[in-house]
């Protein structure tokens, strides 16, 4: 019997086809090869990545026609293990890759801990994968597998891998037929002698039910019209703890969430006792948290000593409809006993469905029930000394009160105060309990008759002692709770402050590199761990920035090829990897991507080789990285907006240039071609004066075109940073004299005057400064009538030499002055149309002067005219006699 369904896959991602069965020997590998053979005959590129079919001759014979990829050989003692050569498969990139045993756990030293992680990387690279799996290796049904075989499977796959496969084909066989086949000598994962017919029937039923759940999940992804019959408003909450049975509770809740196709949240209530939790319990809690994440739960943490109240309040605020709890055993009905967590929840949250999952493993009941009672917290000598000192001080004060004749009630109050102070100044409530008992005994010994004896004469004293002990203990308990709440409040306030500072600093950041640096500093403050930050530019990792929590020489250990390989893998696959994960688990850091959608801006590594990230640390880390990703996304949009504005400006400049060229170049080119044609055709008919005038016009027009082209090239080189300045020390009057030899021929119609300090030196690129003077003088000639005066002067002012070109023409209007140095701007026409006003000369002057580190300005020449002044660095010459 076959059961085949399909789900939608991501564009560009490979398709995963799973051939599943309920037990080894049903022929799933043979069926996979049959399907691959059909594709191969149709011309498909099918390659074997790894098969385990040596015990089945027919299957081995069917695999022979296919190309096989080389495999990694790993030696573990006397065993030889064959693993997928992932890099070779990615390099070969076949159309379909055949890989047996999806649930396999890779050997030590492999890139990924599990084979399904290898397959995920192949799928992401666009390679279709055919694979096989036995249904009992799915994570959420391990408790049922435990009931069937007495032990869960050590090799498992998350439910999402099975549910999100593009195709699943269930290979079915009658249990009797399978059992006979296994007894004929063919190998199987579990020996046939240890697998009864009832066990096979149970596995078959489990497999068919799991495939049916997957079909229902696929149906829920269809359009809204087909979902009308499904109940989608449920939200399931599972409570996390360190109990051994909690894994079973999580898997049951995950199956419920899958059946209801609803939200799934795992909640951990951190109490004041969490800091004293044994390391073994911490590790079990961390494993349960990872299991919940693997099964698709959203992890949340709340703080408080009243567990039932915290669960009820969170459920009420988050829209939870079902609460799943674990229970080791039915409590005995004592008259005076504390209400169980279930009973408290029923009272606090009567509107919720509460599901209790019992623990069927009886051997663990005693341990789980009495673990907290049997656990003795480690004794701190400092806290013990504090307790003894406070008790001694209370006794001394009691003697003082006794000598003063005060009532015994005052002495009792002093001992109660001492117990309260003990709870405040020590870390564990056990010291308050000890001081409560010791205080009662000390009061009895020192201050009751007969004194210095534990005997009492009055019948009232035993009652006094009991009341004193109860009041002392309750007071210390309340003080301890207040201290714990104050500690959590301070932690939350500090984290909120850090997040606020992060947000404020990110708003001031001007680049993505600066944003990553801010995030690295904040993570260092919050986590107190070494931080490694890689900036991503052009989809490549840049050199890392490393921040150490403590001064040391350990930076080199974070820049090894192995660590960089992990960071590169995170960049490529957009998933977390490194310490504490199933990919590159031997790395020193846990690496996460700073991403917005599928765009990755950076990779952040947090040192976690010796100590994994706690739930709260992981939560705040993700919050900071999300804040960072949002800031970098905004920065990218801002840069794109600025780039678009620059592009629009360049397009406008290009349009102005084309418009100017179309108007301005046509006239001189027409004049040159017309004069040249007349000289070629009718040159003998013109007299000498006419020919000379035509030669002059051709020369003037060609010089104008040459200057135009030179100005355009010079401006583009300077603005693009491609022109190298050849700075040297020059005499200013020599540079001005050189410029006047190359000015417009029409200068003969003007009165040019020069005046300046002799032997004034300046640092400049002489060729470019000559061009500036030429452009300023030509501009004066262009915009003043013939016969005008043009004055060129220079002088020293501080560290600069000021060179001025002034005329007595009509001057420049106040409206035009702010734009006079803009490219393609003319004082007479904002969009240039006349042949002699391209609007490039002054723009070139500004670019050259700015490149020299100076400034150029325009002002009015009194009584009328314009005055252009620019500055260049002055230079002193040392004379050695």
C-alpha cells in the first residue's frame, strides 16, 4: 500500500522525497531505487550518495547501474563508518541524489551532527534528494516507541523534516509477511527474535496514523475554502521543567498541536530556586528546551515563585486555550497538604482545558518526587560566617536589653530581626531556617529561667518558642522572596536599559559597519562573553571584529580556519551553527546571522564552548539581533534612497549636457565645416583678408571645442577622484604670467592689469591652477563689454595665498551667486543655450581649488562688476647660508 502526498516547496530549493516504512525489511530502499530507475531511463541525472543495501542482494543489484559518489571513511575503534562526502556532492550537483537512512547520526568530526542536516544543505543547494526512514525515528512519537520496545530510538528526526517533505511514500507490508522475511536471514535494524508480531502491528498502526496526520497537515495548507471544516483557533501551551518526564509531555503537546494545526508555545517559569538547581537538572532543562524548539514550539520565559499564577496569567494574556502539564503520580489525599499545581491551575484558570500527562516510567517516580527534598545546596563559608555573626550580634543586643531591664518581648523581636537580616545578606534561605532554629534555642538558653539551660519552668514558654520560630521563618521567607523579586526586577530594568541604549545608539549610526560595532559592544555588556562580528559586503565575509570579555591573548582562537568556516556556512545557509547546535558543534562560538528576510547583513558569534547560552540569554540575544537587522535594513534603504537621488541628479546633469551639446556644439561645428568647405571649393575667389578671417574663425571655434572637452574631462576626473595632483612649490606671478599667455584672443580688446607680492610661493599643481586663472579671465571677457578693465592680483593671508580676478562689468545678481559654480549653470541662462556659455568653466575651477584644499568665492566689485577669489596653501622656503 502506498500513501503519497505533496507540499509546496520554495523556489530554487531541491525537493525531498521520503520512502518510509514501519520497520526495516519492508523494501523501502528497493522502492527508492525503482523510482530512481524510472527517472534515470527518462534521461535524469541520478547519483547514489550513500546506500546501505549489502544485506539485500536484489537491492544491491538494482543499485549497480548508478554512479556512486565517494564517501568519507571514519574509523571508530574497530568499526569503520561510511559517511556522506557533503562537499563532493555539492560540487557534483546531480539532479537527484539517493541517500539511505535519513535518521542516521553522523560520526564525530562531521560538519553536521545528523544526516538530515546534510540533506537540508543539499536541498538548499537545489539538489533533489530521495531518502528512506523508519517511522519510529520521528521525534514526537518516541513515547509510544518507548511503550512498544521499552526504550526510545537514539537516532531521530524532527517532525518538520517529515511533514515538509515534498513527497512521502509509505511502503507497507503485512506484519506476518515481514516477520517471515526477517527470519529468512536478511538483516534488520532490530533482530527478529526481539520483535514480536504485536510490536510490528503496533508500529504499522503508528506509521499509518503518522502519515494520516501528515495528510491532514497538507490539507490545512490548501486555500481558505477547503479549510472551513478545520478548527484553527486553538493555542496549546506546554510547561517546561527539568523533570525526566517533561520530554514525554512536550512530545504529547507537539502531537496535539499538529493534530489541531494550531499555535504551540513552551513556557518556563523561572523561580528563585532556579539559581540553586543542580547542574544535571539544568542540562535536562536545556535538553527539554531544545526538544521543544525542534518540535516547533515558541519558547517563552516568565519569572515568579507562584508557578500556577504565572502560567494562568501568561495563558490569559496570550490567548492560550489548552495547557499541557506533566504528573509523576497521583498525590495521596492527606488532610493538610499543599494543593497540587493542577488544582491551583483549575482554580486560577477555570476557562482553560488542562491536560495531565502521567509518567509511565515508575522507576523515576521516587527520584522526580523527592529530588528537591534530597538536594542539599552547597554551603558557602562566607554566608555561614554572616549568619553566625548576625546571631552573635542579636545575642549581644539581647544581653544589653536584659541588663537594661527590658521585657523579653523586645529580645524576641531582636532575634526575629536577625533572621530577617540573615535572609537579606545571604544567598540561600537555608541560612534563615538555621538562624530561626538557633535563635529560638539561644533565647531559651540565655534569657529564660533557668538561664544557661534548655529547660524551662513556665508552661507558656513552649508556645512562645513555637510562635517565635514560625514568625522568624515566615519573615525570612517573605524577605527572601522580596529579594528575589528585586533581583529579577533589577535584571529586567538593566536589560531594558541596555535595549533602549542600543536603540538610541543605532539611530545615530551612519553605516552598517558602525551598526555592527554598536551591537557587538552591547552584546558584550549583556552576555559578558567574547563576541565575534563579521560584516557582510557583496555577499562575502569581511575581517572579523573581536571583543573579549576579559583581557587576554585569545583572539587568535576565534580567527582560525575552522571558526571562519562556520561563519561562512551561516552566511551561505542563513541558519545558526556552532557550539550548542547540531552543525559544527565543536566550534568555540555559536554563530547567528543578522538578517532581514533572506538578506544577511552580518554574522555574530557568541563564545559558548564551555558554557551554553541560557534561555534568557538566547532570548535577549535574538532581540538585539532583530533590532540590529531592522537598523541595517533602514540604513540600506537610506543608502539606496541617497544613491537614487545621486543617480537622478546625474541623469539631470546628463540631460543638461546633452541639451547643451545639441545647442552649443552644432554652431561651432557648422561654422568650422562651412568655412572649411568654402576654402576648399572657392578659396581662390576670396581675398587675403577674407581668407584670414575664415582661418581665424576656424581656429577660434576649434580652440573653444578643445577647451570644452578638456573642461569636461577635468571635471569628471576630479569629481571621480581619478586625477592625481602633482603638488610642487611655485611662484605665483610665474603661474599668472603663464596663464595670460593662453587666454582668449579677444583679450586684446580688454585692459588686463596684474598686481601682487613678489616672490610669493604656493603649493599647487601648476598646470591646474593655470587652468583656473584662464577660466576666470575668459569668464570675465565673456560677460563684460570690450574695453572693460580686468584686474588679477594676489597676496598672502595667513597660511594661504589669495588670488583674485576682478572686472568692472555688469556684475552677478544675488540670485545667481549661490549657483554660479554649479555645472551647466549660466548667470544669463539657467539652462544654457548660447554657444559661449556651457557653464563648465567655473565648475571646473571649484573642483580644482577644492582638490588643493582651498576655497573659491564670488563677491561684488565696487562700484560695479564681479570679483572671484580663490585660495591655495602658501609655502615658506628655508634659506641655508
